[in-house]
C-alpha cells in the first residue's frame, strides 16, 4: 500500500481532480489519502488510524473488507467475470430469490441497478409507467441522490439550484405531517418517495402512525409508495429494511450503499410485480450496462445473509452507544443540545453550526470519523458499523468526551 503523504499526493496528482472539490475538502480539514482498512477502522497513507462512524452513510455497514465478504469476492473473481445485462446466471437468480424471501409482503420482483440514485430514478420511472401519472411527492429536506429525477427531490439550496430548471411535477410535502400529505396527494400522484427516517438533514423520525397514514393514502389514491432504503436499509434501523421499523409494506424498496458491503457497486429496486406491467410493451425501456454482475450478485447475497445474522445484536449495541451519548449530553449540555437515535442511526444536535463543525473536527483529530449534515452543520451524524464491539464503543465515547471538553 502506498505511503504517499498528503502533500506529495497534491503535488503529483492534485491537478487531475476537480480543483474546487479538492480545495473544499482541504478547507474542511479532512483531506485524507487512503491507506489500509479493516473492520470498523481505516488508516490514512501516513499510518494514522480512524474509527469509521461515517461508513459513507452506510456503504460500510459491515465494516471495511469484511472477512466473509472478502472470501466470497475472491472466489467469485476466480470463477466468474462480470456477465451481461441481457443474460442470466445462477448468481443473479439466487440474489433475486433471496431479496424476494427477505422483503416484506408481496414485494418479490427485482430490477437490477448500479447506484442508489439510479435505483431511485428507475423506481420513479416505474411509478409513472404503471400509473400513467406524473406527479411525484417527496419530503422536505430530503436527499435521494444527485441524478435526474433524484435531484428534483433534493432539498432546495446550492445542491440543486445550479441545475434548475429540474424535472417538472415534483411536489414537496412536510416531513411527518399527515394532514399536509392528505391535502397534496391525489389521483394525479404517481408516487410518494420517502425514507423511514429523514437521514441526511436531522435524523428525525416521523410521528408514530405517519407511515401507516402514507400507506393508507397511497392505497386510496392509487399512488405507489416508494421506500428509499439506501441508508435506512441493511440493518441501519435495527431491521433488515427501514420500513419494517414502522411495520409498513411499500410498493417498492430502493436499495444501495451497504447492499454489497463496500466491495462492489450494486443496487436494486425490489417491487411488487404489477409495478413492471407497463414494460410488456417494451421490456428494454430501462437498461443499465453495469447492473448486477455475477461477482457483485454473489457478494450482495453474502451481505444479506451476514446482515441478517447480526440483527439480534444491534439493539444492545445501540443501547450501549445511546446511554453513553446521553451521559455526555448531560455533562456538556451547553454545546450538545440533543441526542436522537433510531436503531443504529444517531444524530447529535449542537448549539450552532460552528460548534457542530468544531465537534466533527475535534473527533477527526482524535481519530474518529463522523459527518455533519449536508443541510445543517449543527447536526453531526454517526453511522456505527454493525460489527462494532464494546472496546470500540468505549473509544468512541472517550473520544467524544475529549472533543466536547475541547469545545
């Protein structure tokens, strides 16, 4: 593994990357040249070790280079190649069968894709195609990706304004407000897109009963309910899928990030079969050249099995982290206003933007990687890997104590 320093990297390679992004990362103080990674830890190229509690928003739900997944990946690379989007294989068949078996209710048909944002776009196309309608409802302060349809649901601001005008007929609704949803959903609505928890902005759960109301209103109007599981799924909320936290069955699940353990780009739309009926006229309307390789399918199958194996351990792990963070909140209430938790998703609510970013910087200096909301810098989020152990929880809490004390 390369031992190149940050300075040498910038001098040799920096001009080949987006200069604004490179400078922006430097300005934040988080410029890292990656080194080796294993489990919940990663190193920079100069040897400093970090506890990864960002996990790229869930890409590394099972930690870095999980040994079971690495063994599967090595064997898959030895035995298969990528395959073709037009052909089928046992690896793809087993993954589709597994997704059907572990998805709620009548969700059993899979549309392979590569990234979470691509899967969101495909789900919206399916909703429009099968309903013959155009309007898409989405929750305020959402983040569903940066591609075409997904960008049209981005929270208003610098992330989307530069690309206006966006795709028309997207309507924003207030988070967790059943009355607002009831007032805006109608017989012209193709789909409602939401997460079980608003992950990017503030980690807030909707009120009890909200997702059940959403299911009822979609049924009444004929709209499709699309559950974005890119972050909320794969164990993050203590269940395999985030919608199961509320015991609600959507029409489509959108998967990404942790779906293949950080080893291969894989995503999917898992849906009720009737949502694909419109493709009978032209079954090749949605094609993705790199969707579902044989290798990726084998890794994702193992990822699902390993995640299911870990599910019983997640509540006590979350309880241990939450108890420690609440103790820190009481001790440092001037700067840390609130601690929110759903499953293994934590949102720390700080007094202001400067304090939030300061906490993130102090944690980074001390060897823990957390991430501020892209929309609110007073909110810092923790995405602990599902494989975190007691010793690493203690390190997290000790580091947070030091960071809060410094603030």
